[in-house]
């Protein structure tokens, strides 16, 4: 075996370029997957190109999922607002009903109608029934 020492000057420029391009090709094929994503190289791979329809369908489903989340959040907020309004209206209803019952008590009505000359009857009311003859 014979060892030879070569100077760099003896290499032709074409040889140097071909060596560099080979080393770049090897590094890009076996490179970091993150770098392939950032460079966009993964988009040109055969697997991605063949499954492009499925990828778009999957992205569409993800967008729908996010939209559904926003819709659910909005709907929940609306339901909470409606429940708060219902609680407030129920409280108002109970208060007004209690006030009406207080004002329409028999004793209260008698006191309010005395200045007009109306009195409460002391005798119970009588019902007159008429039998119909055929």
C-alpha cells in the first residue's frame, strides 16, 4: 500500500463542489425533523403529497372543533345570563304576590272601603235556586 499525499491545489474545483453537494444532500435527508418542518422540506415528501386530502380534512375538523368550543362558551354565557335574569324576575314575582295578598286581605279591604259607605255584610249570603219545569 502506498500512501500518497495530495495537495489541495491538485483537486479540481468541480471535485470540491460535488463533494459539498453530496454532503448537503446527505445532511438534508437525515437532518433534524424540526429543521425539515421549518425549511418546508417535509411538504415535498411522497407520503405528505399522497395524503394531502386527508391532511386538509383533518385541519378542517380541527377548525370545527375550535369553533365549537367558542360556540359552547358563548352559549354557556348566555344561559348563565338568562338564569340570573330568571332568578331576579322570580324574586320580583314573589315580592309582588306577597304585596297583593297583603292588600287584598278581608280586614284591609273593609278599612279601605269604609269612607265610601260600604260595609261588610253580617249575614251570610243566600243562594236562591230555581227549579226548571219541563
